[in-house]
């Protein structure tokens, strides 16, 4: 791995360094004030602004604005990126032929250039998916609460599928909603809707029905974390939060889980 940084390169230097990076299969990043033209299935123009330009060895080209995680203009891999001088400016041009498209960035003022000779042969492997989280909870309901018994997994309701319908040690119904990411207010709303079905006596499944209002139904939101705003919404509506921040579907022992004491 080799990285080289050049501050405020002039157009000639930028073009020369870009050509060398493209020739050698290096990644190029340019911090610059630029304007961008797109031609292809449609056409578009992006006026002058401060942006980050990224060119990768496979022909991928990205134009990032200061906000947002997605590029405002881009070219996927499979094409080429080239550099040239035009009317005193450095220009980076990404293009491909199937379909015919081009993204041209005219660099009005270059603040910095980074050449990164990178190697990365690793393959991304995702673990701890929501499905695995469900599997772990179904096999180990005590991680949520001692004495908890799972009755149904993905019980159907008019609002969608309830992740788990369970009963606690005393037999009280417990509606469990599981999220692999930090809990949001949308997740709180979802749990509240599911719980309301049982509290209002509108839920039935697999021969087990609730025909009268049942204020004793508990609602449990399970996630790695939740903001104070979400925790307060749960608390104010008589619902619970269980922090499940680590789990192992192959493990027979502990995981990190705790019922938040509001």
C-alpha cells in the first residue's frame, strides 16, 4: 500500500499525476471546486461547487458533494477514466460504451490530490443478520427475560407479521418486535400498533384469540440500541426495550442483553 498526497496541484501536475495513477491501476481522489457535465440516457449539468472526485482502477468514477452519502454524479465500473487539459483547466472524463455515457468534471480549482496504490482481496461477509437474531431468540428466549416462552414466530396480523408472540412466566401475552439496527420511532410505532391489536381485542391466530380488551398485554422492542427519545416514547406508552447488542447462533452460553429499567 502506497499513498501520495499533493496539495493544490496546478492543472498540468494534476493531469500528469492522474494519467500515471490510471496507468498504474491506482485509486485517485481529488478535492476540488469543479463543474460536471453528464451525457447519456439523459443529460445534466452541475454548476461550480466544492466536491470530492474519486476514480477507481475498474473505471468507477464518483462525484461527492459535502453532504449525503450517495454521489451526485457517477459512472459504474467497466469503462475508462482519462485526464487532459482544456482551456487552462484539468478535466477528468469517465465514459463507457454499453450504454454510451460520459461524466466530465472540469476542475476549476484543485485543493488536493491523493494517489492510493491499494490492494484489497477480501470479500465482505455479513454476520449478525436479523434472521440470525430471530433464530437466536427463538432458541434462547430467556435472553430477553427469564421464563419467557415463545408461542409463535412471525405471527400474521392485519398490520403485518409480528416477530414473536410470547408469554411471560405468569402467562401474560408479550408482543416482541426485533430490529438489528438502532431502534427508531418508526419501530416504536410498529410495536405500538401490534400491541394495540391485543389490547383492543382484535387479534387472533392459530386457535388462540383475544376477544376482550387486555391491558395486561406487554410490548417488547428488541434492538442493539435506542435513542433517549425512543426509550421515552416506549416508557410513556407502557412498552419495554431490551438491548440485545451481541449474539451467537452457535453459542450455548451468554450474549449481551438487558431489559431497560425505565
